């Protein structure tokens, strides 16, 4: 077990558990909490793995498992999707030479709708207020422009930051140590919010080749795999997956963003907007602020018991499949 302190004053840490070979050549990574409040399901999956007897996950002498808990500990502790600087960490991992600047034009046009400067209202009218934009641009174009990542509105949604975040800098140092000399790596980064209720979709980075995407889809047969902006996927800047694959380009590194669906995209965007207003503009204990916080938690960690049970089992199954893929000798290389 390893603990990386992000903030001693607030007792914020990223906790990492290791199993299997001390210097594995083949590696499965299961990570959670990159988007803070989305971390509850990932944490449940990781805890369930730790509770299993060792024989439940037999590892050959050259294989290992890494569990990375709460990649965004501040967001997780404070029930926000973003970090303490309002940075969306999955838009912050820009590659060398990429500038922390730029915003899609549609996002600029909709700044007033997405990021109104004032506390949230008890009656949320975003569904009505967004109708003109839907007519002008269509839902798919809106989704791609809004969620791609922006770098010019520091108090806005999906803000990628002005520089590498604290977590980015920590992982820049830690990832090479965690991975060591492993040459075959598969990471499941667990998220919630996108997709149908309780459904699991594995999203691949745009940089993945078509051949590799088809191979992974075959290996995960029975689990939906999407690539290159199809289905619920949309292109983003500064994603952790793209950074991992670029950083370890000399290895076979497959990164899958494991998205578990909750409510509709419009419902979740409305919850994100209200909570963001509450964080920046709302009195901390007002009715509208408390309600906005509760809405955000429900949007990304539904209280429904059947949703929690089904997604937990689907998450465990995805980990089993990941082991089967990595443990194929030569199959992943």
C-alpha cells in the first residue's frame, strides 16, 4: 500500500494498492475518482476487490494489479467534479507543446447559459433556456463543444486550467514508478454519468488505431466499446488516457474510460451548472446551495440500490475481462 499526500492540511491523499509480482511485465490498473464526485462507484469496485480472497484473482509470476483510489482527492472529499482550482482534471493532461488556451466557439457563445454569474435558483430552467441553442446547433454538436474542454473561463464548466494541476504534477512523477518495467498494461479508469441507466460503455482514446479498437472490442465481447467520437463518446483535450499512452508510447498501453450511465446528459449538465453556481456564487448553507450539492451527488452516484448493485457487478466483471486480456501471453503486444 502506498499513500501520496496531496494536501497535508486537509488530509487529502491518493491511495494506491499493489498485488502480484514486485516487478510485473503485465499489469492491470483500476483507477477511480478522477472526477471527484464520480468516485463512489470506482471506490466500491476497488474495495470489493480488496475484500476478495487472494485465490479469486490468481496472478502469474510476471503479472500485477494496481488500484489507484481518488485521483482527485479534493473533488472527492468536497463532492465536486473539479479540483480546488475548478479544474477538470480530465482536461488538464495536455501533452508537451500543447497550450493551455482555446475554447470552442459554441462554448463561447453559450457561456452565459452554462456559467451564469449568480447563485442557483430553486427552480432550474436550464432545459427551457437551452432550447434555442439545441435548435441552432443540434444536441450532438452542443455536447462535443461544451464537454471538449475550455481554457478561457476559469469559473466555467469543463475548465482545463492554465497550467498542469497539482494532481498532474504528482502523477508525472508517480506513474513511471508504479508501472516500472511493465510492457503490457491495461487501465480501467472508472467514471459515472454518461450512457443509459446502469449501462457500462468502455470509451477508447481517439489516438487508438482502428485495428486496436476492433481487437479490444472483440476481447470485451458483451461490453459496449466505443471509439473515435461514436455513440456517447466525444473528443476531449487534455485527457488522462491520451497522456498515459503518449508517456508510455514504447509499451502496449490500453486505456479504457469505463463509463457507467446514470441520468440523461441534460439532467447531469443541469446539475453540474447548478453546483458550479453554488460553489462560486452561492451562500454556503442556503437552500439552493444545499439542494445543488445533493443534486450533483445523485446525478453521479444514484441512491437507487439496484443501480448500485448492478454497476458494482458490471465493474467487477470488467476487471475480470481486463485480467483475461492482459494474461494472454503475447495477445496484447
